[in-house]
């Protein structure tokens, strides 16, 4: 019993050490003052620019964006960059959504810091200066722009770089990457680009992540890791981001075959694209983290006479401090060979000591480890469902408003579930059906909240069913045999990943190899003299994994995925968590403590989600007045993808108003008022081309068109530029345009001379209420100028319909 209490003490120290290491790996650095050395990055200096850029929302083609443009031109001139403005029409589309086309009149800002070799491929520092409507954009992307200027200042102090450094501050990133499309598709300097460093943000805090590179990044990562400052970056992030539909400005040069690094911080996500994205709410440490990492990378690539070439993509990850461990994918087999050798050594040492390991006990240990990971996934998924928030960035804002409590809840649920498997392995319960029944009930309970909206939760039910079946495994398994089974399971998983996705096999192989070291030294945990070493290994491995848990929880609203990290943690925690000699009493205090913590944290979180809103975290509201000129009606439209709000839902019905609201939104009839209406005309040209012209009313900034063709067309142009659009007849094709100070002209040629038609929905947005119109606050509708006014809240939209025949 004494040995078990000591083992529990080491377990507690291991968990504490892991927590401290994970915390140290995610906190932001201290912001450097303006008095910092001239060659270093200073967040205080950068914040001066951020304060000007993020003074107010400044979306593309707005007067506020023009003011930001003029300020940045002055700053670039001060830095000796000889800035120019690339003003042009740009068209952009995504391979993931070919039916959508974005267009805009962009004004990119371009400057050059001359290098010694003016003919060498240039380093491009890229950020964007536009914000989304309604958000000052202090993080996204005023931080990136200010970091660019501060990095250039520091590089100049260090001397003339080996190559030109192009400063590209794009316009319209928030409008379909329009500025990046314009530069890399039209500007002559784009042909000189050799490597891109892009800066982004998806929140207002946290350490900067380097989450995306170009293809074949082996040599690039080798150079990046040399001077990395407190990095969070891994091959896993690069692999996953490639599979996601997300885009940044970096997506444009990457599609053209250019390589580079993409940085962003993702903490404090409540402030992402929000009215609360202000300088006051921005973490200065995040600015420092972004600047330090970009300056280190830019310094390496700008000063070196050669840029990195192509090499097989590296397997790599941050470890601790400034260190990144990286190697070619083939080296992963050597890591697994080392791990396998250590596992064999552990088995032989156990056999030499007369310790018998039965393969059936190993299978039981592996099965209970899987059950434990599934239970962790189930509990976190259950908690997410019971928050009552929908799934999606806007829908989950209630959780984002209470993020610290939510993440603490996930941590407690995960740790508590992880320790259950080793405990059950040590006992033979008289009622084996209790744990499976509880798992099944929790799984079915996932469907209770929001069942009418989201339907039956098959994921929760599936997790509960499979976990319950695995928990039917009878316990009473010796600790050494159970741990051997867990590590053999991990080895099979690591080998499978190395075969099919070698880039991410390290996530399993590294903690597994550390665990194998402990197993070999301690004979599968049987030699109690090495318990302290097992605790150190557990602290290191779990501390490293904790950074991944933190980033995954922030980046993906899928808490069930965190169950994987429960399995990985079991590799190193199992010999500390399972009591010896089939005696579970020594671990009772752990379960009691975790149960109390779960109740306390869970209660606090659910209380917070009942009313998460405050002055710092206001409820998002969006109200737009829309006149349907075709039907002669007017509507007040409220966004339908937000959390439950203070609006009187009885006033609203669900409906769509294409092209401004293609998806169902909340509508309530309101008074029709005189508004400026766009005009739409079409004509057949002498050469047989069909031309359609939308003329927006004065002051409108946004226009949208939905076009459904009855027959195929070709040679499509928008504003005179060729467009890969209107490619499918019979499907609705969408165009959105920003900067509508002149008519929008669309032209195409029918493929066949037969008669055809196009059904057109068109609309424009003026970001002001109709004259002399006020929202009636007496009926429960919140005024759109409230602090939480979201996106284009307070705007006037006008829609219409037309038929184009040929």
C-alpha cells in the first residue's frame, strides 16, 4: 500500500509538471518596450501603428480603408521603401467553391527594401490592411501589417540584406483574397518572388503558430528551425491545414508553386472578425511573438545568399523553448526501430527476472486503453453538446466568451477519463455492466440538447456504444502486462501512420519511444526503483502533448478529437496510474478529487454559459434593412447563425432574400421607404455576345448577383477580365463585388446559337440606414449601433430580379 501511495505522489507530480510545461509552451512572451535594441522587434513600437490602423472598421473600398492606405504609404515612405499603389480590378475563386466568384477594385501597397543582389529571387513579407465590416481588425490583420513595418525597420538596422525584400500589403484579403490574386496574377514584381512570409490572425491572443508551408518543405524547415523563437509549429499542423478548406493570402502564391511560411495566432477567438478586435483587447505578447518569429525567419532568408530549395517535406515539431526537432520522413522508420528495440529489451529483461507476461493480459490492457480514449472523447463531446451552442464560428460565441473556463473543463474531463482505464485494469468489478451502461447512457444523452435542431447525435451514441463494449473487458490485469499491451497498441498505430501518413507519425512515435525507454529501464514498471524516472518521462511527454491539446482545442471545435491525446498520454501515465496487486483503494483519493473538480468546474462553466455576455464579451447582433424591389416589400433581417439572442423571435420568420441572403435568415416585415434602387439591363452585341450591366446606386460598396443559366456559355468576362465562372448550366452561380463606384459589366457568348435565358437575382448594400428610419427598440429589437453590432449591421440592402434572354 505504501508503494502505491508513493506511486500516486509521483503521478501527481508528473501531472503538475506536465501542466507547467504545457503552460510554458503556450504563454506569450513579454512585449518588448520601445527602448529595446534597434535590431530587435518591439511590440510597443508596432502597437503605435496598430492603434492607427485599427482605429475603426476599414473594409475594402471604404473611406476608412482609404485613410489606412494613406497612413501606410507615409510609413513605408519613412522606411525608405518607395511605395507604389497597384490599383486594379481583381477576380478570385476557390477550387473548393468554383460556383463562387469574388471581384473587387483593390489597392495593394508595394515597397522594396533593396538588397545587394537586385537580381536574386526576393523575399516577400505579406500582410493585408483591410478588415471585415464592423471590426477594427486590430489582430486581423493590423498586427501583421505593423509587424511587417517593424521587421523592415529592424532589418535595415542590421545592414543591407543579400536580396531584395518586397513588402506586399494587400487589399481585399477579406474579400476572396482579391489583393493577392491581383499582385501574383498581374504585377511584374511577382515574377521575382522567391519565398513568402505571410502574417495572419484568427483571434486576439496566443503565441504565433507557423501552420503552413509550401510543398516539399524539407530544406525550408531546416533553415526555419535555426533561428526560431519560441515556435509553435509542426508537420501535423501543415498536414491538417492542407486538408482544410481555409484560405489566406498565402494560398495564392502556394497554388503557383511558391514556397514560404504562414504565421498566425489563434487565441482569444471571441475577438476574431468582431467589434471587440480593438487595440485594448489585443494581447501585446501576441504581437511580440509574431514579430520575433517573423524577424528571425526574415533575417535568415534575407541575409543568406541562397533561398531553400525543394526537399521531401520534413517530419518536425516544436519541443521546448526555441527548439524544433526535424528529420526526413524516412528517418521515422529509425525512430520506430529504436522504439521497437526498446520494447523487445523490456520484454527480455522482464523474462530474465522471471516475470510472466501473458498476451491475453496485454490485449486486455490495449482494449481498456482504447476504451479510456473513447470515454475521454465521449465526455468532452457530451460537454460540448450540453453547452447549447451550435457548431460554427458565430454559433459558438457563447463558449468563446467563457473560453478559459471551457478549456479548464476539457482538461479536467480529459485527465479524469484518462485515469479511469488504469484503475479498471486493476480491479475485477462484481457488476461489469455498470461502466458499459453509463457509457451508453452518456452517449444517448448527447442527443438531448438541440435534438430538434441538429437531430440524433450519431457520434455521441457511437462513442458510447463502442466504449461501453470495450469496458466489458474484465479487469484484474497485472500492471506490467497491461502496460505492455498499451505500448504494443501504440507501436501498431505508429507503424500504420508511418506507412500511410509519415508526416504525422511523430505524434505517436515520440511519446511512445519515451515510454519505451521507461519500460526498458523499469521492466514494464515492475522495478519500483525507477518510478521517479517514469514520472519525469510522463511530465515531459504530457507537457509536450499539452501544447497540442491547447492548440487543437482552439483551432477545431471538435472536442471529441482530444480523446486521441488521452490515448497518447496513457503511454507514459499507465505505470503510474494503475495500482499494484489489483488494489484500487490507493487511487480512491484521485477519483474523489477529480470528481469534485469536474463537478465544480462543470457547474461553473454551465452557469457561465447561461449568460456569458458582458461588456467585454457582448452578444453579437446584426440587423439589416432590405427592400425587395421586385415584390415591393421591405424586411428587417437578423443573422441566423448566431447564438440565442435578445431579439424577440416571435417577430421573425425564416426565409431567404437572394442574393444578399442565400441561406435562410430571420426576417420580419417592416415599413417600405424610399431607397435608391440599382438598375439592371442587358443587350445582345453585334457579334452575338450577351452583355449584362448592373449599376449600383450612389454610395453602395457591395453588390451581389446570382445567375442561373438555361444553356451553356463560354468566354465569360467580368469588368473586361476573363473569368472561370458561369461554367455550369442549371446551377446557381454567385458573384460578389466590392467597390461599386461604377457599373459591373458581365459578358459571355452562348455555346450554341439556340435560344436561352439567365435568371438573375441582384442586390446592393449601402452601409447606412434608410433616411429617417429607426429601429423600434420597444419591440425587443436591439439597435444596430450597439457595441456588439456585427458585420454590416445597420446597412440598407436592395434586391431585384431580371431575366436575360438570347
